[in-house]
């Protein structure tokens, strides 16, 4: 009898620990998503939309896909911290190396405020100057820490300035992104999100018919999702 009671108590403790773990898992960062003003493409995992650019203009040997999202994190006994993450997916088909120095990158908001210099990460490791040799490809993040006076709800759009080089050629990347007011998406921890907008859905077809979706946003068009979803904060 005592053995059964001990097992019951142990099971109860395990259930309580599991519940606390689930609660803790739900307290992660909040995301604010942006879409490129021109040439939007389908989403990467955990993102909403990306822009594709071919560099340099004469040879177009390098393709660069850019995605942008804001990150809001709350820490105990501290104010919110806000950062902007820019995801780069680079494919170099040419013979010359493509390079980017994160210290030269910057973002400019609607009011002309400049946040200069970024940190670069690859597989969660901090890196320096990014160099992609010929016939190679890579992905990395540029992370900008935003000043306390810049809040995402006040940003209608922003520009990401990302100077780079292809061999000895200097290239001035300058891409405008527009904040998405509201978006329904899968949690990036569990599912692969895919953004179908903007209306009238130039990227279709939509592989998820009713009852799995699509949900409809009057500005950004249908979203082909089902199951677990939530709306982001902006």
C-alpha cells in the first residue's frame, strides 16, 4: 500500500514538473515580422517572407535572400530588449568570393534614425566578416540591437543597408522592409511556417484546403495553416 502511495506521489511530482516545463517553454521571445517592399518570395522556416537579389548587376553570380523579423525579449527585473534579425541565405555561383562586414551594415527607420553595426551569427556562433567563396553557399544572421527609444509598433517600414563585395567590386545593398500588422503562423519551434501573401496571392497554389485553412487577412491574403497557431505582437 505504501509502495502504491509513493508511486502516486512520484507520478504527481512528475506531472507538476512537466506542467512547469510547458509553462516555461511558452515564455519565449515574441516576434514582429516584416516583408520586403519588392520581390517577395516564400518564407524560410520561422520567418514570413524574403526578398531575393542577384549581385553584382552585370554578372548576377550571387543570389542573396533576405528575411527580417524583430525580436522582443523580457528578462527578470529588466526592461524589454528589442533587436532586429536579418537572415541571409547566400549562394555564390561565380568564381570570385562574396564578402560582407557586419560592422558596415545598418538599419534606417522612417524618421531617419540610424542603428549602425551588427553582430553576425552562424549556427548560433558569433562570427566576423562573412566570406562565401565561389561555388559555395551559406546562411547567417545579422543582429542589430535597437535603442530603447525605437519600438516596433512605431515602425511602418525600415531599410536594411548591407554593403558587400564580389571580388574587388563594391556593392551597396539597400533593401526596404514593411512591418506586417498581423500575421497568423505556426510556432517555429514545432512547424514549418509558410506565408502566402500578399493578396491576390501571386505565389500559390494553396495546398491546404478547408478545414485546414486558409485564414484570410484583408491586406496580406490567405494563410494555408491549420492546427496550432497564434498571432504575433507588434
